[in-house]
C-alpha cells in the first residue's frame, strides 16, 4: 500500500478501484435483470435495459465514491499526508464499497428467491422485534451469511491491492485526465436523464418498458407529465389507489343483543397452510373434522403474507388498511364485542404477537398478560405442542359459567419445515435448508424434497389440530363452540417460479383451507369463492351483532345464500383484485408511474392482443376497488 497521499498514483488507484468495483456491481445486478425478455422484445428494449443497467450500476456506487472522495480531500489538506491518513481513506473505500456490494448481493438473492427487492416490508422485518426470528433461519444459515459478508469485504481488499499494484508498477491510468471525476459525473447525469425520459415517453405510448425496468434494482420511475404534454403526447394521470386518511372504523357504533347462551370461540390459524394440503392422507384428523363441518374449497386469504392474512380474517376488510390501524393502535371490532360480553380470553402464538404487530392492531385491546408468545427455544412443532397444552389447560380451568374465546397461531409448516420423526409420511426430504447457499437453480433441483419436508410438517400440524378437536368432543364443548380453522396464506413451491410466499398473488401463495364449525349447522362442502374477509361477517351475527355487515366489513356471511363475485388480496404495497376471470395487481400509495398487472384467474398470462379489451371491461371493478380500499377512511382534515 502507498505510504503517502502525495504519491501521484493514489488518486489513480482509487479511480481504478471503483471502476473494478463497478464491474463487480454490474455482475451482481445482472442476476435480476430480464435481458432475455428485453432481447425478445426488440433492439430498442434491449438497449434501454443495457443502458439502465450500466447507469444504475454507477448510481449504486455514488455514496461510496462520495464518502471516499471526501475522506481523501480531508486527508490531503488537513492530515499531514501520513500513513494513518492513507489507511483511513482505504478503510473507508473498502467499507463503503464492501457494504454496497453486500447489500446488492442480498437484494439480488431476495429477488431471485422471492421476486421482490429490498423494500419497506423487508426493512420492517429487520427492524421489528421478532421479525428476523420469523424467517426461520438456522445457525448453519447464520454462519453461511457471516462468511459471505466477510467475503465481500475481503474481495474489496483484494480489488484495492490489485488497483494499487497496476497503478504503481504497470503505470495504468498514469495519464488520467485531471477532471475525469467531473467528466464521469456528467456522463452519469446525462445518461440517467436519457434512461428515465425514455421510460416516461414509453409509458405514454407503447408501455413496453415498465416490466423490464422493474427488474433493474431500485429503478425509480418518473412520469414527467407536464414535459410530455408540451411535446404533444396524450398524457393521462395514472390511476393509483391512495389509501390515506383518518380511520373511520366501524362506520357506525357496533350494536348487539347478547345471546342467552353465547357461543365459545376457538380460532386456529396455521402459518403457510396451502389449500391442497387438506386431504385424508396428509391431514386425517382435520379432514375428519371438516367432514362434519362447513368446508370451503375456494378460499383466498386477504394477503400473501401473515400480516395481511391474519388482519383480513379478524377485521373483515382488505389488508391495505393495516397501516391506518397500526398508526392508531386500533383493534378488531369483534374483540370489542367479546370483551363487552364478558368473554374469558387467552391467546397463544408459537411466533410473536409483536411481529407482525398484532399487539398494536387486531389484539391491541387485549391485556398483554393474555397474549402468550412462545417464539423460542425449540422448533416450531415443539412450540406448537407446548402451546396446545397451554390452550387446553386454559379451557380446562376456565369459569364454565362464562363464554370463552381462544386463538392459536401454529408454526409447524413455517420454513424450514421442522417435524418429529413420527410425522414423516413423505420421502425423500431435505435434511435442512441453508438459506445462505440457496439459489433459484438449487431450488428447482431440490424443490421436491423441500416440499416433502413441508408435507411432513403439515402432517404434524394435523396431529396438533387433532388434539384440540378430540378435547372439544370429549368435553362436549362442540355443542356450544364455534371452531374456525384456516391458514394465514399459502406456500408456493416453484409452480410459478418462486418459493414461499409474500412475493406474488398466485393461487399457491394465497389459497388456504377454511373450515368452520357452527353448532347446529349441517355439514357441507362449498366451492364458491370465499375470502378471509368473510369470517367476521359470518361470526358477528352469531354474537348478536345487529349492524349491517357494511358497517364493519366488506365480506359476506358464509352461512347465508350470498355469493362473492370478487375479492382482494394484499401485500405491503399492492392489492390484487381477483374475480372468476382475472387477477389485477395494482400499486397502492406509491409515487411515480407504475402499471397494473393482469393475468387470468388461473395465473396464466393474458395475450397482449387481448389485454386492452380486458382492461376496458374491468374498469368498473377497478373503480370499485378504490372505493372499497378507502371506505373506512375519512379524508376530511381533522377539526381544529
């Protein structure tokens, strides 16, 4: 390493160092970019993607370059040009560039496996207590991640050494122009303008670049409506759903006539329980119970993740209201009713009530000593067993003169899908899942044994459901107890290119079993469209609530003859309108231009030739979506 900043090779070394790091950045970013799709779309699309890729590669490095440049100038002018100042500048260069490449690698990894870049959801997962634990990582994965992180910083150290070696001994960049930094900045600025204005122009004409640009990590779309309007383009402001305003929920105070003999309620929710797992082989106990109850075979969750899925089942409204409820720490209306009717309550989870923040939303009214979390130690199946014992103990020791409500969230089917030996019904299965070494190609090769792990874990889930069903039957409680059994969301196993959930709205990620036992109701199997949002409209009347459902939900009473023609499924920043013909994914409360995504209801792509007609025919549905997603918000300013 050079001993003095006065050495003329020092700025050249740093310049070459960041150009070599730029190549590393391009290689990492390329993993998510749809070059093949751009090539098939034509030369202009491919050129746009290539230029955007190269432009954003430099933009990613700008913070590292800026911090290193500042430290270099400070060292050059104020730190006497000594060995310490050299090491300071080099440490900053290695640290900032290493962190940049590491974050881009993590971003590419997340996109490859789950179809999303680092966003508000990922940041919430990292910053909220219980978020990281919810990922189900192993110590082996943690070690792998630590080694990968260290490797990126070692790589940057090697790049810096090579840069110094080439500049010092091979005179590379010896005649570099003095204002090369300024020239580079000008090229970045002009190229960035060209990329973004090309994108904006295309959005008002052919609209071919939107999906391609969204594969460029952190691509920031612009609309430039006024500029293109002056150029003669027909510019329509894109419709976006703005879910903002003060919460107005319920629309009217809940009124009820307490039943003479109130029902008990047992509400059982499993993590990642997809619809096709409920069958006689995998889940014999649950299947047997469902045969005597109401089973709904076409039920969609209100979300492709736990947050929106559980929220929608307890609130009866679309998941995108979550943020308003969290902001105001507003709980579920059904909990208000149960408390006012003197229900005994104990709630259990094998995860945490703090992630997602159910203790600040749907269960915010419930005292914390009634919310029992068992997030660790042990595997999910072990915690499930312990929690079921606690739940049954609560029922056993309750006051029989008062009704009770209990809830449990099961973790057995959560990745990495752990199970005891006696639950093995499918082989071969992967011994474990190391997230640090996973790739999309590795997933495709191993997805069958990974899914077998999941099936074995679901089989264990069935044994725990069975303990509760047997207890309720043995204690003659089914005569006066409503039982709700469902998944928070589904789980995909590469059927559409991804593993897990939270990434798309395909059936595998959003469709779950739904079984409801209501005393006195004849067994039935329904194949009509249902939603998690229909559970509250079904239960509230059984609690004596006299309000119309529209006061507190957007769902339907499953015990009535009403039929649902469409539903909504939400995630952190999108909502999917789903009916019997199509799925339309729309952005919610985002800035800039972003298009809706259309597929058939079975998740097949809609041909481009038919897209315009489908879009036009579904405009009334999109207008209704905006109404439903703002129905419980008051957009008037608060009184002073």
